[in-house]
C-alpha cells in the first residue's frame, strides 16, 4: 500500500503542528489506517505517531486561539494580529484560521489587514510610495 499525494499533503499539514517532522512511510501508513478505519492509536517504539500528534496539537492550538479571541478578560487576540502571523506561514497560510474561525471572519480580517497596510504605506492618502 502506498500513501497517495493527496493524503501525503493532508498528513504534511498535520505534521506542521507536530513536535516531530521526521516521519517514516510506515508511520504514514499507520496514520492512514487509523484515520480511515479507527482502532488503537498508532505508536512505534513507544512514540505516538507524529502525524496524529500534529492533528491533536492543531485542535489544541485552535481551541487556545478561539478562547483568546472570544475572551472577555483582556487576553483578546485580534484578527489582524492572527493574519499578520499566519500570512508568513508556508505552505498552509490561512487554512488553520479558516477551520477555526470560518471564511467570513478571515475574509473580514484580510480586508482590514490590507487596509492597514495601505494606510502604513500612504496609499490611502494618495501619496506616492
């Protein structure tokens, strides 16, 4: 059995949240079986599958950001700050934000982010850059 390009790309996304970037083909196949059919959590040599670890961490990260974004105790994280951080991330950029906050919120933040960049560069005032 071989991991398809589409599955490999999805696994690479989960790996981007993992503590471990080194993954074997066997671990990729173990995760694919687990993700498709369920069963016991895939482990090798006492180590949780790095792809599964990344998938768990992605959920935890989203939970923390959502909690901070909707918090009423002063620890609010602004959408523009999130865009600023995630715009530099390759190759997945905004995918996590879209999953955690939805298309409408991310599009609104992007529009505001682009507007703030125009103001910083003087484009909005008609100045030459």
